C-alpha cells in the first residue's frame, strides 16, 4: 500500500497522536499539589488518582478502539476518540469535586485510547518486524519532546490562569493532532481488509490473541513495565517535593530526565536491527533491575536525603523512562508480528490488558508513598525482575530480520 506521507511527516504525526497520552499525564504533574489543596485537602495523596483514573479509562477504551478500527477504518476511530477526549477535557475543567474530576478523567482516557491504539495499528499496516520496531523508535524520539515540555507547559498555565487551564490546553492539543490526521494521512486499512464489528469475529480474534503463549507473556511483561512507569509518574512530583524539597524546580528536572531518556529511543533504533527485539528488551530489564536495587539499598543502608541521594533519584527516573523506550516498542512488535491480519484487535487486546493490569500494580505502589522513594524503588525492582523472566522466555522469529520494508 502506498504511503502518501513522507517518512519524516509520518513519524511526526504518529508521535503526536501517541503523545496525547503523555501530555495528558505529564502536564498534570505540577498541578497535583494545588488540586490536592482545592479538592482533597484531608487526603492529599488521593490527587495521584487523577493520573491513574485517566490510565484506567485508557485501558478500557483500548479494548474497543482497535476492533472498531478493523471494522470502519483507522481515521474515523481516531477522530471519534479525539472528539470524546475534547468534550471530557471541558468536563474536567468545569469539575467542582475530586470525584467529578476523576470521572471526567476516566472518560477522557477512553477518548485517548483512539489515538493511542490506532496509531500503532497504522504503523503495523505499513511496517512489520524489526522495521516496525525501528520506526516506533523514531516515533518515540519525537514523542519524547512532549513529556519533556509538558510539566513546563503545565507550570506556565498554572501561573497564568490556574490548574483548570491545563484542560483547555488538552483541547487545543487534540484539535491540532486530529486536524493534522484528517487533512494529511490517507486511510491505511482498505475496505476489503475490514472485519465486521460483530460478536463472532471479535470472539475469534480474542481467542487467537489469547491462545498465543508468546503474546500472553508479552502482555504480562508489558503490564509490569507499564506498572513501573505509571507508579514512577505518580510518585515523582511528591518525591521531588517532600523528600528533596525541589517542588519549584521539578518541571525543569523532569524536562532534563525526559530529554536524556529519549536517548533510549535513539539507542534502540541503532541496535534493534542487529541484536533483535528480545535481546535488547532483556538487557534493558537487567540494567533496570540493578539500578532499582541500588536505589532501594541506598535508602535502606544510607539515606536518600544525604549528598548524592537526589542525583541517584534523578538517575533512577532516567533509567525507568529509558527502559520504556528500549522495551515497549520491541515487545509490541514481537506481539504484533504473527497478528498483522487483525492488527487493530491485537493492538487493543495487548494494550488494554497490559494497561489495566499496570494500573492495578501502580495504584498500591503510589498510595504506599511515605515521603521517600522507597515504595517506587521496591516496586520497580520486583516488577523489572518478573518482566525479565517473562522476556527471557520469548522467541524472536529469525525471518523477521529479512522482511523488506513495505513500499520499498
């Protein structure tokens, strides 16, 4: 199938669609203290649920976005999801209680599932195997600019018009990305390849995905990796504030962490074709396990607030975010390899189950926050070791290395 967009524009567009999720989470981080003060002063830790409620909605919506895109095409589902996202952003802006805000964020996550899942299906429509993993790495390089800038943008908005203004920024972001897709990207899923959105085809697709042992291992591994990511995101602002007293400089440190972590995507793009997706992912998880162990032991036998503790925590954050760049794209490519004929369904099942399971992992880790990085470091160590065991049991088809890039 011919690709109307050049590779550079295609990568930028896919990155922006995927960045809907990152912007929706990271821009909220500087607002957590003010939201806690305004809506839940008796239990400030509950403000973290603004992040995980969005992720939960994202996971639920992910289950349906892919099959819908298999039935009606990729673009209509993305545009419909963006519309729901925009409406719920306005709802969050108008919320007067934490419960109303959490409900709006849950539904906003449902809408964000369209861009998040279907963008991956679009990439799978046009690329496969290690070429897909490489392109996803390029997408992640551009994507990394959004989480780097999001807290700074959020802080600027809060300073100008208060924390509610962040939701208006979400509206503008979604309008820009959806408009770009609508005007520039041709439909990649032709009518003759579509699968009806009916119970039997959906059930058959679900059975095909869930009876593939390799895909199940990947779903579990992704759940653990996303659990580390979401718990770290929930805890990073409170740790910067309460452990290290760096609340005011947090957006700048977070930007530094995000930009340095983007090098993980650069590295993955350079090495994945030579070393393969499984080996790169396993090596990354070994490194993350060691870093998490050092982080945990330094607190148990030293003290995080002593000299060097802050630098170690910044390094730990870089390690967590870099590990996502070096594992998630590779594992998704491994999962999608044998499932290209149901790419939307496969992306939905893998994304939905891993995201919802990750929320179940991240919420207790986040709520266990005691004013130190302990719960985050302990959770990262356990989850990275379990994910490593799962990844070591995967197999990478040798044929994938020789698959030509579509359209070349």
